[in-house]
C-alpha cells in the first residue's frame, strides 16, 4: 500500500471514527436542553398564579387556560357563586382536555367518554384516576389558582 493510499484510507476512517462522537455530542446537547425545558414546564409553582379575569369567568361560567406555569387549568363557577372549582383538565386516561358540561354538572372527555365529578372524581371510565385539583380564588377582579 502506497503512502498516499494509506493517508486517504486513514482520512476516511478518521472521519468515520469521529462522526459518531460528533453526533453523540450534538444529541447530548439536545437532551440537556430538552431536560431543562421539561423540568421547568413540569414544576408547578407554589404561589398563586393569575389565570384570567373575573369578566372572562363570568361570561361562560368557566375559564380554560391550556398553558399556564402550573399546567392546564379549568376553573368552573362565577364571581356570584360561593365556591370556585379549579382542576387540571387533562384527562387521566390518555391526556385529552376535558370540558365542563353545565347542564349535567360534570367534566366530560370527548375522546373516549370518561366523566368526572366537580371534585375531579371519576364517574365513568375508561379513566381510573381523578382529575388533579388546584386551590382557587378571586381577588381584585382576577382569578388565581395555586398548586395544592
Ligand atoms: Fe379522556 Fe380517553 S383521553 S377518556
């Protein structure tokens, strides 16, 4: 084997040997970035978070905010009602967003038919776990929730 052929072969082999290392370095950076993002989005803040205004809540008797620092939030009630209910409307079966049906007073999931009571308990499957609840309050014209 001539010297030129050896260098050429080593060059291709060197690139081939370096390529997996370079790809691994790139993918580990992405993993770290993804890890940071997941960590910040899954950590529910312990302080009160504003999710809307009383005017928005009173308009429909419910207030949905799919993306808040605490996660998805559905508040049911009005400023005139004695109590507010706030849940994470992510269905515990497969993750669809449930809706509040005022006519039958329950949360309903349009994906596979699960139903939940006002307190989040399962009324009808296939879901088996209750909806997660939040503490909620109205203050100075705004609606607030807090992880419990
Ligand atoms: Fe709600 Fe399946 S995702 S019942």
